[in-house]
C-alpha cells in the first residue's frame, strides 16, 4: 500500500485528470506541431506519420514492463519517472538537427508517457473501485484536455521561437512537473522476479476479453492518431490558413473532453454492464463520421460541426476502453493489464499512421485516407457488436 495524504488538496479523480492532461500536453505536441515539423525538417506525409509511430513504439516498449513501473514502485513514483523521461526526450528534440535524432527524442517522449496511463488507472481503481466507471471517464477527459492545451499554446510559441525552442520550453515544463510531484515510499513491495513477471505478462496476454477489446480498439487508435497527425495538414491542403486549421484541431479536442465523460455515462445507462456493446457503438459512430467528413469539410461551418463530431467519436473511445481494461484486470494487476492494452492498441498507430501517410503520398488524396479508415472501422464495429451480444464483458474476472 502507498502512503496517502490525510488531507488531499484535490480529489483523486481530479489529481489524475490534471496529471494525465499535463503529460498528454507533451506527448501530443506532435499534433499541432505537425505542419511546422514537416516544413522545418522538409518531410513527406509518410515521414510525419512515422513521428507518430515512433511515439507509440516508445509507449509500447514501456508497456511491456509497466507492471514493474506501476504495480511495484507505486503510481506516484511512476508519475515522476514518466515526466522525467519526457523531459529528456524533449531536450533531445530541442537539440536535434536531423530527422533521426528527432525520432529518438519523440521515442523517449512516448516511452515516458506510456507509464502515465497505467499509473493514473491504478490511482483511480485504488481510490474508487467498484464505483469507478464515471470517474475513469472524467480522468480520461484529461487526455484531450492536455492535447487541447498543446494545440492552443504551442503554435503561438513556435511562430515566435521556432520548432527547437518550443521543445526547450516543453522540457522545462516537464522538469517543473517532476519537481512538484511528491515522492511516496512504497511499502511491502516485493523484489522484482523476472520469471514471475514474464509469467504474469503471458497470462495477461492470454486473456480473451483483453484480446477482443484490444484488437478492436487497435483500429480506433489508428483513426485517432491519423486525425491528430493529419487534421491540420488536411485543412491546410484544402486552402484553410494555419490558424483556422489549428482551430479545427482544438475543436476536435475540446469536444473529446465532453465525449469521454458522455460515453461512460450513456453506456452505463443504455447497456448496463455490457461495456463492449457501448464500445461497438462508438466504433460505428466513428466510422459514419469519418466516411461523411471529407464530403463536408471544405465549408467552414460544416468543418467545425464535423470537428465536434470527430471529437465525440474518434477521440472519445478511450474512457470506455480503459474502464473495461481496469475491470477485467485481477486485483493488484491493473498496471499490468493497462500496459498490455496499450501495447495492443499501439500497433494501430505504429502501423496505421504511416499507412495513412502512404495513402496521402501515393494517391495525393486525404479523402481516400478518411474513407479507408471509415470502412475498416465500420466492418469491425459490426463484428464487435455481435460478439458483445454473446459475451458478458464487464465482469472483473481477469480471465
């Protein structure tokens, strides 16, 4: 057990929400910075997509060991470690004159951020389980909140200071967070046993429920990060100015703050304990929005409306996803299952985002990219809905 403060400044749900918002401000900085990074390093759309992939490769690598980082050293210490690694990655981006070192910096940023979601999941489950569902959605609202803050602040910094010095500011911010986060001594922590840990990891990887929800979410991860990576570039391509294009991304992220809370509440009301059915409806809605999006986005008012809809669908699924992962995890293994879930869905970003870039580069068409993603997610959502009708999915069995 970790030592808890007798008088917390904020409720645990708000603590975790703000911590993950601050972390995602750094991790998702690539989204509003994409057009500036593309121009500064003279990159193709595929190379821009690889930046996103490298971030998630970093998250995937740490996900393998997240049981050690979170379940054993404690979620508070894991948070400090997370921001320390992201600070180091941001400094490398600041000093990077080449594309390859740029990728190294973003890899470390992703590696650091990969610790943060399991840490905040563990915090929520420890404080609130079994009354955690809505609070998990509130906590996850911090993810688009952080991305929105990045989309608002970073373009103004980069326009005045350039790409490298923007990441110097980001690294100083991360170091500041490390300094203000409290250290907590972890009591009764067992010595790390490699054989036992690998056995537990393989057992988590055999969980039927984890595999079903993980590989379904993989496709939403692809669409989410493609939106984050190419949204601004897409609107610039269809002749909107940079500030207006950035405002569309901010709209996406602000609506996602509301959407992550909305879906956890609606799912609990409509489908009761069958959260997988809720997840399939989110996928279906995402597919419809992505398929319609390119047909209306050239008109500014419709573009804002569809930015709201994308935020409510393609960016808002994560709250339900992390709730399901946390529920199916055995006691004391939320970090382990969260890490495995992140590892699976990261494949969607690692492979999918460059594929989106290849479609853009090869066919010179963003519209085709949105259509391919929409049709794929539509097919998966239908399959998942029929599975959800046969499987009671939300029982915290860990099997």
